């Protein structure tokens, strides 16, 4: 009888143990099935989908208002010298901004001619051939009209200088020797005036840093724009 009771007690203990193991297994499976919550910091760290990008063509004839970042001058610059500038305002096509304000443009000096002593006025010109939209790591080749400046003519001023010298010479000659002296004085004065003109260069010209210019596209360009 005592032996029977002992076996019954052992059997009940084993059954209870098996139930505890099964309960623990179910609890573990239930915990594994639950989704793990994501904190706000983890969500922010997740990569964002890139904005869609499309190609937009800027037509020929479009004006590009720029401000010079590099000053140039007829007496200080040389041909092929690099020149830099930026867009003074955004360029819009069909209601969409395709080139933001501040986009960089660059080019070279195409002419830098000093004024001559007798003939030839000073002239300076630049042409821009590269465009880099602000905030975009891309560069585009462009063809634009050249922009420049030419010194004003000095013929009237030269004539006044020569005439003034002649008049002064005539006055001095007349005081010294009458009509004959006046004729001699006129010739002498005119020669002196001419000498002044020949020894003096005309005005030089420049396009200083900060100068506002307007370029015009000769050919259309296609740029990539974020939608």
C-alpha cells in the first residue's frame, strides 16, 4: 500500500512539472510574437525617400541676370582670365524655379584692349560658359552672348584741345607781332595742342565687382530639377 502511494505521488509531481514547462513555452512564444515599438529617434534616423527629379529645358533667348564676383578692366585684365558671377534672381520656367538665386556662372575675359594715344578706344568683354545651380552638385555648359563695355570717343575733346592751343597761340602772337605774329602763333599753338593729344591716352573702362549684367542664352539647356 505504501509503495502504491509513493508511485502515485511521483506521477502527480511529473505532471505538474510538465504543465509548468508548457506554460513557460507558451509565454515565450507570445512575447516573441509581439511587435517591437519604434521610438521617434529611430524613425527620424530611417532614410527618407528621395524627391523625384525631372529634366526641364530652359529655352534659347532666356535672360540670366547676374552680378559680377570678379572685376575686369581694359587696363588690368587679360584675355582668357577667369571671371565669376552669380544669378541676381531666380530663373522660372512654366511657373517652376529651375535656377535658384545665387547659382554660380563662370567664364573668361574675351577682350581687354587699352585705349591708344591717337586712335582706338578702350574695350573690355567677357563671355560665360559654365552654370552651377545653387545647392546642386552638377555643372552645365552654356552658350551666352558676350557682354562688355567700350570707352566713349574723345574726338570732340581732342578738337577742343587743339583749337584751344591754336587760339592761345594766336593771342600771344598778336600781342607780339600783329597779324603776322597771330598767324605764327596760331600754327605754334595748334602744334602744341596736337602734341598734348598725342601724348595722352583715352579713358580706360571696367566692369567692377558687383556690377549688374544681363546674359542671354544662345542655345537651350536642359537641367535636372527636383519636383
